[in-house]
C-alpha cells in the first residue's frame, strides 16, 4: 500500500509540473525542429509557445508583464473575406512570460498588426489588403471594440503594422493601388500614402487616417548618401529605431524607410537590404534594447513562437530582421544581412522582451 501511495504521489507531482504549476511553460520540452540550425555562435533557441489548433502566429507585443500574439486562421483572407465553406475565427492570445496562455480574444477578419496604445489598451489591425478594421482591446476590463475607417482608403488597400512614437500612433498603408508598370518600375508606381497617423473618433465607432509618408517621397539613400525618389510598392511592417525614427518596411522592394521627426518637418532616408549581395525582402526588424532581454520570434508556418537568447546578452542597438526562413543580423550602415538561424518555416513577428 505504501509503495502504491508513493507511485501515486510521484505521478501527481509529474502532472502538476507538466501543467506549469511551477510557472514554467508546458512547451519547455518541445524540441526546436531539426531544420533550424545556428549560423552564428553565441545564441540559444527554444520553443516559447505553439499556437493552438491550426492558428498561425504573427505579430507580437509586450504589454506589461505579458505577451500578446496575433494568431491567424488561414481561412480568413487578407481582404477580410472568408474561404468559401468555412467559418474561420482568428484570435489574439495573451501569454505569460513562460509561454502559458492567460486569455484569448476572438477578432474579426485577418489580423496582422498589434500595438500597445497605453498601459491598459492594445490595438489590433485586421485585413491588410482591403476593408481594414481596428480592434481596441481594454486589457483591464477584458472588453473589445471594433472600429471602421471614416473614409475610403486614400491608398486603396488595407492596413498592416502599427507603432507608437512620441504619443502618436502610426500605421502602414499596405497593398496600395499602383500606377502602370514600366521597365524601371516593374511592380508599378506608387503615388499614394505609404503610412498614416491613426486616431480614434469621438463616436467610438470609427477611426481617422492622416497621410504622413507618401510612397514617392524624396529620400536619401543611406549607403550612397544620394537623393532618390522612393517607390514604395509594398508597405508592411513598422518599427522604431534607437534614434527615435519611424521605420517602414517596404517589403517587396527590399527596403527600410526611416522617417525622422514625422510630420511637417520630417526627413526621409532609405536603406536597401541585401543578403549575399542580392535584394532581400524582410518582415519585422527590431533593435536590441539596453539591459537584460530575450527575443521572441513567431514562425507563421510551423506555428511556433521561438525564444532566442544571446549567451553573453544582446548588444544594445544591434538590429535583427526576420526574412524567408531565417533570423538575420542587419548592418544598418550597409543594409547587409547575415544569418543567425536558418531553416525556419516563415518567420514574421519579432520583439525583444525586457526582464
């Protein structure tokens, strides 16, 4: 009888441990796919979480001591419609810092961008190709509100990523309507907004957009220090850099566009991105902060959110980008990208998490 009790007690302890009773993630023992290999020393990768069911993780944001992750249903099309014959439901998932699920929020359409607005509010953008919506989540009250634009999109598409800078919210103008293609502009020509400021209207039903960056703005090419005219055919992810600049990723053009002092007196510069000498489109780009931190990187194909640590700590100001199948280190003077990890499915969202 004593032996049976000991066996039962041992089993109970193991079960509690597996359920995260000690604060550790239930994904702690989940192996990183064998295809993921290190291209540089000095880093460690593990699985932070796996999106539930068939959901696909994308953008991430730290909100206080928790992580909010966009989780897309593949049957939600980027224009807000659903695949025929399906009833999809995308989500925003709140995790603790160990990768355990705390809450889930059902959101309409195809969510992509996510941003912390203030200490109790998270914004989510949906439908990056057309018919964009903004979902405002009150994390204190656990309520959410869906808002629509108060006018047609000036660029003709949808909305993607969002960032706060100086108390102002910015959003990228994704999937723009382009002018005719030519030999020098094979994707077409942009003469429409590439980014807006976004504000909520007092009716609590709509939001307003004000253009802040045009797709054909004048800019300085950073590596060559020459003036160029932009042709932003694919505004996508956004970031803020250590210098306080708004950074817009023109993904298909393999460029990062830096906007200093966004507004009437702004200046614009552009960094062409290359990998092994070839143009390299990227998704999220982030700069390592000062202090102790780790990186989270979502893989939209494998459903994993990876945790990446630097064994000696991340060097403040070092830039990293997520590209097709890889985590890359970015030289912000030349635009050259160097692999850190390869063999991933489709890395998208990236953040640094302070500890």
